C-alpha cells in the first residue's frame, strides 16, 4: 500500500471542470488500495478563488483532504492585463513579472506549497494535476519524491509564457489525456517527452432509456454541456447557429445549453435555451433526448462532455481548433468538426440529413469510450503508473 499525495487547485466531487473530475476520479480509484492524501485550496469557484470550504483536514470516501487558505482572490481584469504584458515581452519577460501573473492566476496558497516542501517525505509519490495553476507550478521545483504530472495542457495563451516551458522539463514523467495534448507540449516547448502515459479519465456506463415527458417529439434538440463563457467558444457557436438558421429557415432545431453562464451576454433567441446547473440525472436525460452534442471549445485536453454523449450513443459536432477533440472524433469515427460558420452549417446539415449515419457515429463513439475510458481500463492504467513510480 503506497502513500500517495495528489496536488490540485480544486477538489470537489461534483465540480463542473474536467480536470476536477479527473482529480476526484483518480483519488477515488487509487484510494481503493492505497492511502491517498489530497492537498488543495479551500476554494470552490475557480473564477474568484474565494475561500468557501473549511481549511484543515477532512475525510471523504476514504480520501484524506488537506485544504489550505487562498490568500488573495482573483481579479480577472488584472490577471489578463498582466498576462498580456508578459506575452508582449516574449522571451525578455522577467521571472518577477511572470510570478505576478501566476499569483493572480491563483489559487495563491503559499501554505500549501510550504506544507508539501516540509512534509513530502511522509509520502511515497506525488501526482500533480493541472499545469496552469500556482500550487502545481510552485511545488514542482521543491519535489524530491517520485512524481507524475497530469498537466491537461491546452493550446492557449498562458502556455506561451517561458515560466511554463522552464517548469515542465521533458525529463519528468507525464500522464496525458490524449496524444494531441502531448503534441501541444512538444510544439510549444520544442522538446520531446522522454516518459509518459496516456490515461484520461473514466466515464460511467449509464446507458438507460429515459423518457422525458417534457421533451418535444416535433423538435430536434442539440445540446451543450459545461460553463457557458467566451473562453469556451460559446459566442461564436451561437452566431454560427443563428447564421445556419437564417439560411436553412428550419424551425424544428433548437439548442439547449446546460451549465452556468459567466462573463457574457447570452442571445435572446426562442431557439436557444439555458438551464443553469442541472443534476447528473437530468443531464443524462437531456443527452438522451438530444440529437447530438455540440462542444465549441478550442481549448480541451480531454472533453468529458463528448464522452458523456458517446456513452449515450449520441454523435458530436465539435470545434476543429481543438486538436484533442478532433483526434477523438477521428479515432472513434464518432463525430464531425467545424472550423468556421460555413463548415458548421455544412456539417450540421449533413448530420441532420443523414440520420442513420449519425446514429452509427453515436454507436462508434460508445464503443470507443468503453474500449478506452471505462472505469476498469482507467483503474488498470493508474495502477501501472503507480507501479512505475515505485520501481
């Protein structure tokens, strides 16, 4: 039985983010046969990093959780201003300026970093989840025990900063969610990874026939899942859909967006509805009552939502700028992708006009998830990873 330390910015059982789900899944699976301690912040919301959870030690489903206080909340405008200034300077940007960005990026909890530096000898190995945030970046230089980084690298502006290229040496052991995530690392750092795993996280096989009495049999529902914000590509998606609607003149196709809205004005459109946060049961019901899932994000390292759609045998239509989702679609033959308004219109028309092909894509997607991202597959891969770290 190994003593495993997991370091992550947030740790919540039902968090909306994919990295948070991955962290909880890994802790749960590894705690079946190991002693797992999670070091994390006391924040519930990653937008503000406000301390909303009790600090100190708690126990949850056999997982020991140590939460540390965040000493400053996040000011998004200030953070973006500092980031832009750093990016403008390129390689000449100073370490001090980049550290100021890292503090604003947060969650800034130096007591977490101090604890790990002093107490790491109490553990056999460490797993660090999420490349972007302060706790992981600040801990890595102090680690002397075996560790693996689950970075969830994105092709996004902050990853261009020298501090990240300096922190993430190609000599470290990585666990990537997809081959395309590893490619992001190698392109931006100009380094080849020397040792890595391809794992991802698991999707529950909950294919159950759910009949929603509120569903309308005369309409075709498209669905989105997750936080609705500009960084996730939603403004462009809604524009593409409205462009498509104006050309097609169809009135039987709607979008239903599941998730909270942040930092953007949503369109006032009778064909686009917003539910806010919904329960797991309601989410599954909405997927099953939908024709396909849309994911407009350009920045994905895995995409839980397309896996959730595939496990329900629904095809997907995703943003081609996400190489990870494009790769999933190509390998599974479970969906299509778009790069602009015209390609969105053409691919959506194709899927709507070829229902049998769309149905086959959904079944392909389910087979892909069961083969690669079932609970048993992920459990086996995690145990192999732990064994390698302990060798």
